């Protein structure tokens, strides 16, 4: 190894959390020690670790590292330069240990999207007031270097919009529904058997996990304080094979899509099912892969695609932050000083767009007239309408409507008016059609 890799003292890591990602980081540090030292100009070493169980066989030798039962004590150790938080959870030990490290001026690298979505502003202010760095590349889109792209590669751009598929489990379910014809419930059970779901499945299928990521992207993209509570959330539970087939007929795919953009009314943050053109990069995204599309006023559109989870990809993202610190690259948490981030006005009524509207109507004269009247009274015009073959055993007329661009509030007004009549068999399904 060249002598200059020892010109600086080793960067000493304390890792809290030895699950899939934590062991992925240990694997990289153990197997690529020489390469890391060459690239960083100094050795990168692990000195201490913490987890729930000390005796568990994790596949890699950790006997050479000091052990701390309490992650807070790990964060406070004098021989730890960088505290690597990989425990998860928005509060509890993760928050306490991160806070403790930052208050001592120690740098922190985390993969914890929930922690930052709920406490990112306060933690960023703590980090900067104590001369520490708080980095979180691994918290958003796994191995995709989207934070580095926003804060460094696109630093000369005004970001106009960020859109993406940020939960691999939801994308897996939706693409498998189309490919196999299986329903949502069957594929949900399959994901549970395969271990694809969080301990609380609603974090995945309800859009919460992806919503955490979107709120962090919005903060970096638009210089705003993280505001997860303002993210409009809707999961994929109501999407049926019928919806997927209808979308395909029109040249669309259904995705759980995150969209954030700054408008003259305020900041939009939406994590909801959307239709996207099947020929677009997002429309062609299959399986558990993630994709983030960044749009800048100078660069145009940038598409980043890759693994959104897993040992290797997520550990890779953790190591990218560690390597920046080892190289003395010290960036603010959200791309600019935390005290300059603005509290953006949240916009809950999204920019007008076309909508897909699926209705199950009673099959009798005058029903369609009531539907079109409800839409017209709300100011929503129809682009196209199609009636599908009805079930021989049911007195039901399935109708699909694609609207012209309309505010969601106007569409909701029309739906409420429809519900107030006697024409609907079941609640309507409305899905935004996103231009990408």
C-alpha cells in the first residue's frame, strides 16, 4: 500500500445495528480495506459495534471490535470518529444515540429515513451547531446516489420536479399483478413469505416508507424544512387487476409514484398510485427496482435507476457517506445550512392533471347522465369514456372515464355528488395520470 495512505490517522467507525445493512458495511470494510485506504487517503477501520444480541452468528468475524450493549455509549466512545446508525426507528435508541454523537461533535452516517423524516431539521441544526456532519445517502432509494446527485452534481440547477418509484415492494406487487394475473391479496402474501415486507406492512403498501423518502428529497431539492406530515399518502391496496388491465389498454402502467415540486401556491408532496406512459422509463420499471427522476432548469431530466434495498446496495450508499468524511468532504445535511431552510407552505390540492376514473354503475337508463352531470357541475370535462362488458350474473355496468386535466378537489366534488345518487355499486376509484 502506498505510504501516503497512512499520512492521516485512520477514520474510526462505531456501528450500531448489525442487521443486513450493518453487516454489509462490515463486509465492505473487511474485504476492501486496501481499496478504501487508497481512495480515501487514509485507512477506514471499525473499532466498536452494538446490537441487540452479542452472540448471534452473523457470517463475519466481529470479535476484534469492542462491544457496547448501549448504542448511546457506543456513540460517546472517545475512539469513535463516525457513528454509523443502522438500527432504524424514528425514536428510541436510534434518536438518542444519534443526538448523543452529534452533541459531542461526532459525524453521523445513517440509513434511517423515518428518523430524519420526523426529526431531520432538529438533528441537522444540532450537527451544524457542533461542527459535525450528518449524512443519509442510504436512507433514500438504497444504492442509487440520488442525494449526491442533488447536492453535488446538480448544485448549479434550480430543481423543478422530483418524481420516482421509491418502494420496491409496491413495484414488485404491481408488476407481478400485471404479469401473472394474481390479485393484490395473493401477492401481498407472497411478499410476506419472501420477507419483502416491513414488520409493519403498512409502511410499504400504505406508501409511508416511500413518503419518508420523498419528504427528504423535497427538503434537499427545494431548500425546505422536512415536513413528512404534509405528504399526501395513498397506498396500493385498492388497485385491482381490472385497473391494471384498463391502464394497459390505454398505454399506461400503474406505479406508486412520489412527486414533489415547488409551485406558486407552495410545495407539493404526493406519494400515491399514478398512471404513467408505458413507454416512459418509469413505465418500463419492473420488479423491486427503484427509479428517481430529477428535473433541473439547466440540465433537463436525469434518470437514476437501481436497487432500492438489500445488503450490497444499501451498504454501498452508507460507505459513500463514510468515504466523503474520510476525504474531508463536509457537506451540510440538506445541501444548505439548516437555519436557512424555509418552512414551505404545503399544497394538498395538487396541480391539475387528467384522471382515470373507474365506476361500477347500476345498469339502468339514465345512470350515465347522472355521472356526466356530476362531473360537469364540478367543472370536470371528459376526454374519453368506455363501457366494458358486464358480468352475466350481476346487474352492473363497469365504466371507465379519463378526464381532461382537472384539480383533484373538483374531481372529489364530482365523486361526492355521484355517491349522493343511487347509481354506484361501489366507491369509485380515481387515479392521477402523471406526465413524465
